[in-house]
């Protein structure tokens, strides 16, 4: 099992009309490493996540999750297989409480087509929701409507929604964007802790954080993978410095 | 008193009123109001069907009258053309409406917002004109009358039939009550929460593993079933079926009732429907432009109380409760 990559991206392309957002992307994500994707605005990072998770169909290429072809699967099927993500533009279920948000994500594993069962009696989903509330420090807000949360707490709830589906692979799209310094520190620590039991790919603009937590960095630019390697290799890569880090003396 | 208790009291009051109406109403108003009240109960189910889609799943249908009409024709054709008894005809009407909803839903719920609204109108227009022109089966313009079969017979002497006005009233009230009970059960189930989740954010819902399409289709079929029961009841009530009840005008009226009563509240449609039918009964023959007033009410409600009278009631109860003991109750268990 360990030798097949958890995620395999082969010649994936995505076109929006004439715009090539993903241009023949090839990458394999290995299990057990925290992988980061960096790159300037508009590089195609979020688009890559959208294509992987079935939000957008790939224009060409193939995607495999744990060896299984997911190229043409829909978003909910991919989620059921154990691939979860957070969204860059934070969006949770605003009119529902924090606990209800997490509850439905957990319940989706057991199925929701149970019209004659009482929702409040779903033991596993209740427990999962409470556990994740606690894990993310949202317990005090459990009965608050999500629309009342601060931006940082919404970002945490985003992660919570993904975790409640009990994923094997978690894609995080700029999870700490908009958080204060203390929250950032906590969340980064949380992500590192999660990475011990879940495979994580993180898109992040904060280079310091990326170099600090990841073991494998993919650099994207103009829909292509520009470079890939350990933080050390990336830091010394001339092309990356020129294209992304804005290093003029390169 | 907790908000939940207040809501329970409200429901008990409504049930008591409904049970007592045949005796109590004639003490205060003309006895034809008993009939009108049973009509309100039936129509409220059509509004409830709109509310299930719009208030709980976020789909605005302007075509629910189609399923109401299917229920009506199912009963009338079942009795007048196929010689069915009371219960088989009732079952046939409801089945026809539900099946129609399954077929229309397969296409309609692929779309959202105005595209969804438009396709529901288109569907109901197609069948409206079909019903009008298919004279041998539907009676066309004249509608299809039938004579009421008994609900239940035992030997020669015991015979239960809706021709008895008291039996008719309680039959309608009981059936409508059962529909709301069923709706309440479904809404507090995992499926009911999935409805709300899809309404809140369909993209996010699919990312946590909900099959949004199937959730919407299920809701559409449930809504078709409720409208079908309403239509079947209305056929029994009027002892005929007519294409005019399938017209999108009727669908639109149900949307208005649901919005004024309060979308996303279980019993809002009963309030909205009753209020507007009373308005119609009282005003339409005194003032021919009374619809202007209805229109103004709708605009005021949409602007100032987007969750309708039901929403105002919830706000009031919650505010009183939080003033008393500082608790706020927003769980769906109490959203009645
Ligand atoms: N749904 C869409 N329709 C059309 N163009 C799109 C769509 N989504 C993304 N794009 C375009 O594709 C390109 C890549 O966008 P993407 O959001 O993937 O960038 P990103 O690397 O995530 O950038 P950022 O760091 O700003 O989040 C951009 O030029 C963007 O405008
Ligand atoms: Mg992005």
C-alpha cells in the first residue's frame, strides 16, 4: 500500500475558454509527507484543487486517489472516498449552528436518506461533531449560528467540516489566511499534529510557514509545475527565486 | 416558559381549534365557514409543498399546482372512468402526483433559481393544456365530476361517506394533520437536515459528501406527494376535477401563501393560506381590486419580514424567552 502514491496527477489540463489554467500538470503526492503548493496569484493552485475534488471537470488528463481513478467522479463521490478539502473563500453553512455544521458532515458518512430517524439520535455523528468542536477549540461556540463567527473561527470550522468527514487525504487552501498571529500559530500546530495521521496538501502564501512545516514543496506558475523539492532545494532553486520569490539578483 | 413549550402550546391550540371548529365556528360566524376552513386546510398543504421546496431546500417552484391537479384528476378519473372505490382512488391520485413529481423532478432539479422556476412553470403549462384538450378523459373545459363512493361499508346499514359533512370535515382535518406530522418527522430526520444543508450552500454540501441532486430530487418528490394529497382531498371536497386548478396562477397563489405564512416554518403555510383565503372571502365581492391589497401585503412582508408571519412569531417567542432566562433556542426541533 505504501508504495502507491496517495494522489496521482497525470497530464491534467484545465482550460477556461482560451485561458489555460492548468497546463499538463504531473505530480504524485506521497503518503506520510506534508506537501505544500506555492505559487503566485493566478498560478492555478485552487484550480488544481477544484479539479481534484470534482468541483470542476478536468479538460484532459487523469487523477487517481489511492490508486483509484477519480477523474470523472462527482464531488460527493470523491468526498465519500476519503478526500476532503477546505475552500480558499471560506464558506460554511451560515444559517446552521457550529455543531449542526459538523454534524451533517459527519452524518454524510452514514447516509442522510433516513427520513424516519431522529437526527438528534444519531450517536456517531453527535460524538464526532462534539469531538471536533473540542479538538478545534470551538466548543464554547457550538450552539452559535455560523454566521455569528469571527473570520478566524470560520476558517477553523472550514477545517472542522473537512475533518468531520474523516478523510484520508486533506487538501487545505490557504487555511490560515486572515487569521491573527496567535490563531495562526495554533492552527499551524494543529495542522502539523493532523499531518501525523492524515495526508495533507496545503496551499499557502506564507512562505515562512510553508518552509517550516512542509517536507515537500510544489511550486506552480502559469498553470505549470515550475519546481519541486524539499524546502532546502526550493530555497536555492534559481528559477523559483526569479519567478516567484521575486529575487532580482537571481 | 421555554420557546419549545410556547410552540407546543401554539400547536395544541391549533389542533383544539380544528377539532372544535364544526361546533364552535357556527356560534360566531355563518356555518359555511366550516367548509371554508376545511378548504383552507387543503390549500395549506399546497403552500406546505411550496414551503418544503423553497423554505427547506431553497428551490422556488411555480409549478406545484401541477401535482395538485394530478391528485385531483387521479381521484376523478379513478372514480368516474375506472370505477375505483374511495381508497384506491385516493391512492391513485396521490400516486399519480408523486410519480409525476419524480419524472418532472429528474429534469427540474438539475437547475436552480430562475431556470428551476421556469421549468416548473413549463411543466405545469404542458399538462394544463393537455388536460384541457384531452376531453374524453378529463372532460376538458367542463371538468370531470364524479359521485362520491363510500369510505367504508359494512353490511347494508353501516356506510361511511364524505357526503356526511361532519365526516367530510374530520376526514380532511385528519388527513391534513397526518401530512404535517409526516412532514415534521422528515424535517427533524437526517434527511431534513440534509435539506437545510443543501439550501445553505450546495457546493459545500457536495464537498462533505452529500449527493445534492438526489437530496433535491427527494425533496421534490416529497413536495409532489404533499401537493398530490391536497389535490386528491380537493377532488373529494368538490366532487370533481378541473384543469383550472393546474394553472400556474394557482401555483403562484401557493407561493404567496407560503411566503406570507413564513417559509422555513412548518405551520407558517397554514397561517398564510388561512389569512389570504379569509381576505379573499371577505373582500373579493366588495372590492374587485382586492388583489392590489394582497400584492401590497406580499411586498411589505418580503421587505420587512422575509421569514413571514411564522418568522415573526419565532422571533417574538425567542425574544420573550431570552428576556426571561437568557436562553436562545434556534434548533430545528422548535422551528414549527
Ligand atoms: N471558474 C473559473 N472560470 C474562469 N477562469 C477561472 C476560473 N477559476 C479560475 N480561473 C482563472 O484561472 C487562473 C488560475 O486561478 P486559481 O484560482 O487557480 O489561482 P491560484 O493559484 O489559486 O491563485 P491565488 O493565489 O490568488 O488563490 C486565474 O487566471 C483565474 O482567473
Ligand atoms: Mg487560490
